[in-house]
């Protein structure tokens, strides 16, 4: 009986397979978030320092939504390849309505409604860059 326990103990102490190697570099979601935010920053007039804190917050929000909602490889590849905010529309077609709605919902919760949203008077605001956070043009 004692020999049986030794065999079981030795089997349990055997070498386990090495863990899978972690991917090197940023994830597809992180690269998609970087590309989206950079595209929006590129539209800003050159007036000094970039809005780093807001950009980082938006970048993190996009990455989290991508990871949590499981954006497809096609959608992330499309977003990574973005060169202008006009490129976002075809990429949005590669996302589900629920994925798009979650992104917009979280953008509005973090940054407020888009500048082009109707105010209480029913008239849209005249300022604010199109394609910025909350505009849906990301």
C-alpha cells in the first residue's frame, strides 16, 4: 500500500508542462485604442500640449471595451489601420450593435454627451471637434 502512495506522490510532483508564453508587445485591443486616439489627436489644431490625461482615459476606455466585449480580429485590424476618422465607419460595421452601444455608453459616462448633442433648448452646441469622444465618429 505504501508503494502505491509513493507512485501517486511522484506522479503529482512530476514536471508540469511549461505555461504558455505571454504575447509580446501590445494586444490588438491596445493597438486599436492607440490608433483611434491618435487619429483623433491628429485632428486637433496645433495649440501646444496634447490633452494627455483625456487621451489616456479614452485610450483605456476603448481598450477595456474591446477586451470585455470581444471585438473581432477584423474590427481591431480595421481600427489599427485607421488614418482618418472617416475610416471609422467601415470599422464600426465590423462590430455588433451591442459592442458599439457599450462603447458610446461608456464614453458618455466618462466624458459627457458629445458636443453635437442637442442641449436642453433643443439646439446643438456649435463648438467641439467632430469625431471626438462621445461623437460616435471614432
